[in-house]
C-alpha cells in the first residue's frame, strides 16, 4: 500500500474510536494492529491490518477501544483521501473506500458534501452508497444551509443602523468597525452613530456581503413585529405539542428558573427569552416573563407545572427578625461588585455559581 494510503488508514482507525457507528467497519483491524505493532512501525502495522482478510469482518473489538474513543480529530481526512485517490491506491473495491463511506458519520456539514463530491468523482462505484447520499441530502435540505450569509442593514427612525442577517458569522467584522452594541431584545446589532451608507462602505471594505433593507418605516419596529410573529408561532406549536413535561417554576433572585423535564420545551423557553444555566440545571428567564411563561406551559394540557410560591425562606424569615445579613461584595479594580448581579429583568448572573456555566445572557443567537 502506498504511503498516502497508510496515512488515510491510520486516520480512519483513529476516527473509528470517535464514533461507534463507523467503528464496526474497521474494528476488526485493531487486534491485528496491536499484534503487528510489536517490533514494527505503525505504517507497517496498519498496512498489515488492512491487507488481512479479517478486515472484512464487521466485528467491533474492545482492544485499545477506550484509547481510540478519545481521538476526536477530524482534520485532514478529506485531504488525505484526496491524496490517496490521486495516487491510485484507493480503488473502488478496496477496504479503504468501504471505510470512507462511513466517514460522514464523523464529519460535519460542508465536509460531508465535499467528501461525497470527491468520492463520486474518483470512485463511480461509491455512488450507490445509500448512507452517504442520505446524509448529504439531509444537509442540503437543512434550514442552516438556507440561512442568509450576508448582513442586512436597516435604518432606525431615532438614528443609527440595525444589523440583522448572518451577524454570528460576521461578528468579528462588526466589532472591528466599532460602535456596535448587541440588542438582545431585537437579536440584532445596532450602530447608533453611523448611517447605512457609512456602515455599508466600511463592511464592504472588509469583504463582507451586505444587503440593504429598503422597506419603509423603522427597522426596529419591523424587527420587533417579526420576532413577535415568530414567538407567537413557536408558542402555538408548543401548545399543541403534547409534551407530557413535568416542570417546576421557581424564583431565582430576580429571574425565573424552570427545572425538570424541559427537553420538549426548549423552543418555547428560548422564544420567551430563556437561557440554559448548567450550574442551576434549568432555564433562567426574565422575571417579567413569569406570567407569560406559566400561561405558555399550561396551554399544553399534558404538561404538569408546579409553581413554587414566593414565600420567604427560613433564612429570609430569620433576617426579618433582626438577623439580616448584607450580601458579600468583592472588589474588582476600583469598584465593589456584588457577588450576584441582576441585570434588570433580563436575567441573573451569579458571580460564584456561574463559573464555567453556559450562562451567557448577552450571548448572540440566531
């Protein structure tokens, strides 16, 4: 086997440990790899494994399985496959191509599409691979493939520019321009000191694709109306979902915490402005959204919603009798900042328990 083929085989063996679905295709080579590696180079060991008839057996072995499962690298797979095929060492009947058709289980998005194009061009016999076609067809139909890749600029009546579209993909460019603030309520970026023409010119200098919202009226009002429409449709779907969820709604500082079986309620919770907080094991929503949240959860009659009362806890009752304690503070530079900082009704950010959590109330989502 050519050296390029050995490199591809090595990468495929590593990828097998990252996904058990494709591990069975090359798992039978592992014991031979272990045996052949005694006193032999890794390249010779892999080549010997692939040459052995046992390669064709679809049996998943546990030899070195734990170590191989830690290998998550997907870099270079397409480049190595391309080099191997151009060198003529990956004919349509070789085990290498059989393993290559399983690689899409380990790849993501456009990598799968590129692999399909590569195999269709180099190995006509692979065109009948149903699994490869199923994966690529699903990616082509995915809404993520149809999301706008350009930025959309809209003028605001009170001055400034509202930026929507693919803001997540162009976040670095927007920050580099300067003067941008993320409007979580609008899920958009806003430049208060620029005009549409000025911002368009600066973004185009950076190679960013830009479209202009030419509709009449305030861009902010249109954005609010659009988000309200999306929110209403999401809550309507949630009401008819029959989720059979058991959740508890409680108060967390100035926010609302939803815990329990929330897996079927993710879309509704996000539509109401919720964020997943790993350290709390639940979803945090603005305190002002409590009434709307309870209404949305109970709109599905299959849900069981337990509402925790806002009665003071034993600690709070003790403080009412004169043992009140002040919240601890920590110094940050020249300022004193409470350990628990609540940003209005937008959510609660804990200084201590949110360390390392998925708690980015200001994070940008599309």
